[in-house]
C-alpha cells in the first residue's frame, strides 16, 4: 500500500526540519560505537569495581559475552511497577541461557500522578521525566554495557527512559512492559461516583470503596491514560516485542515475553552480527508512527509534551503542526475509557495493537520500513505472542475486530480524525483533545472566570459561583511557573456544571490528565502566563472563544491586550514537598510546544 500523502508530507517536513540536528546526532553515536566494546577501555581496577559483587565476574572480565544493563523504575507503591521486583532475576537467568551477562545498572524514580493529583507533589511530576533521564544517564555512564533493558511503564517514566536511551543511542535498547492489572470496577461507574461525591450525593466511604475496587491489583491502571498510551507508543515505535504491551502481570505469557526480550537484547549488541543501536530505531519515521498510534487510539494529551522531548534527544524536531496534520488524517479506531466504556483488557481481547497496526499499514498510514528490536519492519507487529511450552511463538494476529464497539478498522472508524486539534489565536498556541467531547461542545464562547490555581476553582464551585456559561481560565500553571501540574481534579466539577446544562470550557497553560474526557479543554497554552504569555492579561468577564472546529483560541474583548499583565506569585509553589530542589528545572524549562524539557 502506497503511503498516505499527508503521512509522507509530514515525515518529509520533519526530516527537513531536523536535517542538521539529526546528522549531528548520528555522527555522535557512530563515533561512540566505533570505539568498540565498552569494557575494553576500562582499567583492571575499573573493571574489578564493576564486577566485584557478581557471581559471573570471570565471564565479565575475560570473555566477550555481551553484558546487559538493566535500568529499572521498580517500586512497590506504583501498582504498574510492582511486578518489576522479580524481573532482574528472570532477566539474569534468561541472559545466562542466551550467553550473556546481566547487571542492574541503576534505578530511576517513579512517581504516581494518581497519588499526587491536586497535591503539591504534582508540581514535581513533569520534571520527574527529566530526573529519570538524568538518573538513567548516571546508570549507563559506567560504560560497561553492550545493551540496555529499560523497565518502566507510567506517565513520565517511559519518556524519561526514552530520552536516556536516545542520549546513549549507540547502545541497543529494549523496553520491557509489565502489563495492566485485571479489570475491576468499570471506569464509568468510578467516574459516576466521583461526580456524586463532588456534589455531596455520596460520602467519602462510597468514594473510597469505588476507588479501591477500580485500582485493586498489580499492573497498570486499566483506563487509557498516559501509562497505557506509553505502552502503545513503545509497540508502535518498535521498542517492545510485538503484542507484549497489554499482557497481564504475573502470568506465564508475561514471563515468557520478558525472557524473549532478554534474548533480543543479547542478540542485537555490537558483539554480534545484528547490531541495532537505539539511535537508529529512533528516527523520524518511528516518531511519526508513534503519533499515528496516539491518534488512532485516542491516547493521552501528555504525549504531546513528551514526544517532542523524546524526539529532540535523538535529533528529531517535532512541532504541534505535525500532531495536528496527522490527527486530521488518521481515523479514530478505538474506544477505550475515557473515550468509551471499555478498558485496555477489553481492547486487547478485541484485537488490540496488532489489529490496529495491520489495518493502519493496509491504509498506508504507518511506515512499515522501520527498524525494530524485533528484527522485522513494523509488519512484524501485526503478530501476537502465544506460549509454546515456556517459549514464545508469534502467530498472525486478529484480522477482524472481536468487538466493534471497542475496535474498528480504518475503513469504518469511530471518527474520521484522531480528535486532536492545534489551537492558535491571540491567546497563544495550544491543543484540545476532542475525541470524547460531544460535537455540539467543540465551540464554546462565554465570559471568563480567571484563577491562579485549581484550589481557587474548587472553592468557587463549592460556593455555587458558577451559574452561567463560563470559560474557566487557570493560568500560572506552566512549566516555568509551578512545574505544569495536571489539573485532572477539576474534571469532576466541570463535568457537573456541564451536566447541569451550562456551556463550560477550560483554558490553561497547564496540563490535564491523560484520562481527561468530555469537558472541552484548551491546554498547554504557550507562551505560558508566567513567561509573558497573553493569559496574564485576561480578566473576569472577558469574552473567550474556543473553536475546535476552526482551530482557534481568542479573547474577543477590545483592548484586553494593552493591559498590564498580572504577575506570578511563586510563594505558593517554590518550597515544600521538595519543590525547592526543582528551582533549576523551572528556571530552564522549554515551552510546552517544544516539550517543556530542561535536559534536551
């Protein structure tokens, strides 16, 4: 199938935009690779330090066996990462059987946005991505590894690990998922209880019972937020093994896939004949494929921040116009909560990523001719893994959807576009995700209510102040102001206002959760208010028009842009809960439209 013309045009545009930076990047990793196996350059004393605790120290010191480094985000507070506790032992045994040695190179932090929503800790969340990249860089800086295996799932963890993998792009990189928890309380029932609690219809005991029934076991939360969007992304970009993203933890198939991933890591080092440096996988076609997957699945808006940062680490420059143009071309093929009632387990059972990749390839909407850790092009990712004893064999995946309320072909999608729009106007530049927003709410024109943090919005809601159509403007939420926390805790009350018949929208230079849904939200507005952005000049009562159909975001009040801007007061977000440690990140962060990154 010939490539779709828009896909080809966007890819060429990214390639041209990135020509100089990508060439410099490839020259850098080629020079690193040319220095040969890394351990050969270490002195005897250096090596003795590196191997002292290992049972197979003689192999490390005297043979040319590949040495695999594990970078792990394990902790047992995150349900998604708790299964990783046992992975190093599985990988060590599999590596030994494959003729390799294995060491845990280092750990990286992994925070849970579900725990920190609406709390001070959320102001560290976005920059934890950059910390993860730095921590993984420290782990790999010992220069003793021929390949790296990255164990991470959730929101900022995978993007941070990809930034590190790209930075050490001469080292092959295999990403190893842990899988989603089994299905619990349906997500729509959980959301209903949250709204009932917001209006006082039920008490905290009912809310707690619903939350515990939803988040109930090891594995990723089952809604299609940022964590599961990350797993999709790694498969579409060829960094996972085919069909491995949504296999539940602590199952024989999950363990066999981890063993198979280890074997691939051992096979693709520079010591063998199938050398595949991470930097060659992470080219412009891989990132375009990732964006296509994001649009086709209705994935998390957080990846609009993360993908440009990941790509920049590999010398690839992505712009919001690339997301917009691909979204206008790629059909929405999946309905997974919050864009539907199904969870990721239902999605996987209906045919999952292999089904989607196959149909998108047939439609010319993916690059097939990419490098992947599987050793195939992307067409190898239409297969699904099956157990053959304790080993894996791949069989042809589903050709037909097993539930067309969850998964449809590109020729008969849920919507003709991916549901992501770039917004531009006199208020700046941002995005809106419309895949779960009713069409009659794609255009909202109403007076503004202006707030400087989400707690002010909650107080106004509790006081009953929202009685008319309103555009809620929450400013000073960008990366340089307070680290760009998610404002997901506003979703239930804004949904309540919408259900009461009001036309409401959110406009912010902050983020919404990857699970944001039916309330129209113009997010990531740049430049941010704390850095001279137009939102700093908006006042209560100004008439705001957000038009997702035309792709515009404007203030219609005459003379608003001549006012003195409101000043940002950092006193509430500069200290406490570790925020003082992140002052350097806030001071140096890029704008949201380039990834809001401090390290690339």
